[in-house]
C-alpha cells in the first residue's frame, strides 16, 4: 500500500501489480497511509481520517501548523488501541 495525494493505492506483494486505487471523498493532500490490525486504514492528510471499506468514518482535524505526522499517527494508534480494549 502506498499513499498518494488523493488517497492510497493497494498492490499485490507477490505479483507487484496494482490491485486498486482508493480515493476517499473529502480527503486530499494525503501524506501517509497506515493499515491497522483490524483492517481499517489511517490516513494522515488535512488532519487524520480513519477509512474503512465503506469510506471515511471518522476524521480528526488538527488546526494550525502541520504536526509531525509519524508522532501524530503513533498517538492516534495508541488512542484506538485503548478504545478497543474498553469495548
């Protein structure tokens, strides 16, 4: 999986062929895409969006200057893990 400006592209690791392009509505300027253990995808764009196969289901907008994306993703993944433990 590779992020691109308008979403992300999934590839078959065996054949190295493109499987599909994902372009979630309302998401642009994607800087990073990470697949979560539960199959959802975390997009760092204009804020953070959690994408599932039906589309963007949750978005966290971050005002002001762009934060360090890697640190922001780490914090969101930690928050999601804590939330999943409580459910």
